[in-house]
């Protein structure tokens, strides 16, 4: 039995995209809550710089390119995780402390969860962009999300270093959130990389098991 996945070029106008409106509403509510309840406004602004840029990209390109509902859901979940981390700083995140107690961990691992989620939740959206927008071959569309996740993760660690050590030294420790781990940057990169590999593996397995075909 064959199934098809809804793709971007079949999307109806924004006014009829009920799921998309829901995702936008949820993210907006979470984002406003993090802004109003943040314990460190300077850190919130730093953490959300890339959020602003990413949202501008999605808005500017929406008329010409739209993602599937699944991709928007994955983006929404990741963005909510990210901005929630900016509310308290990643190292002081309450959910991270709760998980630390539950699993008897040595540190607050909320930042590790978000780094893993970057690869795990955004690999599929990147694959869809390469496959549907840029019309890359399927094999390339599978490999590029993994490579780009690795590259962006490493580049992000360089941004963190620059922000913490050069531009905003007062917010450096809160922004980095290394919690004394000298290998924090390498572990963050590895988690994002692993998340992307796991996501592409799951999607590939699901497509094969359920005989799912995508419209070109």
C-alpha cells in the first residue's frame, strides 16, 4: 500500500493552513512567555539573535517556498525548546534540573538536549529544502543535512566563543553554559551530529517499511 507525503507546492494559502496557524500560535505563546519571564534579559537577547534571523528567513521566503506540515511541526518543537532555554539560561533551566534529579546526572543537561534536537528535529526540514526547493538528487538530499548539521554546530561553537570572550564578556559564562566541562563544545557538536544521523536513519527506515513515496 503506497502513501504520499504532503509537499510544499500543494500548500494552500496561509489563511487556510490551520495546522500552520496552530504551530505559529504555540511558538508565539512560548516565545512571549520566555521574554516576559526571563531572569536575564541580556542573555535572552543574545540567545534569540539567531531566532530572529531564522524567523525572518521563513517569513521572507514563505510566498515562494513552503514546507510540509511535518516540517513546520519539527521546526516549531525545536524553536520552542531553544527559546525556553533562553528564558533561564541553559545552565539554569528548571527542566534540566528536574531531569538531573531524576537521572542522578552530574550537570544540568538541558543544553545537551537542545543540541541533540538541532540535528534530530531539523535534519528532515533541511532534507525537504534540498529535495523540494533546490531539486537536489535524493542521495545528496540525504547526506547534506548531516554534513550541514556538523558544520553549523561547529560554527555555532565559534560564535559562542566570540560572544563570550570578545563581545559580551559579562554574559560569557551564562551564554556558554559549559558548567565546568572542558569538552562541552565537542560534546555539543557530537550530539547534534548524532541527532541528524538518527533522524535520517529513522526517516529512511519508515519510508522503506511502509512503502512511502514522495511526489517530486
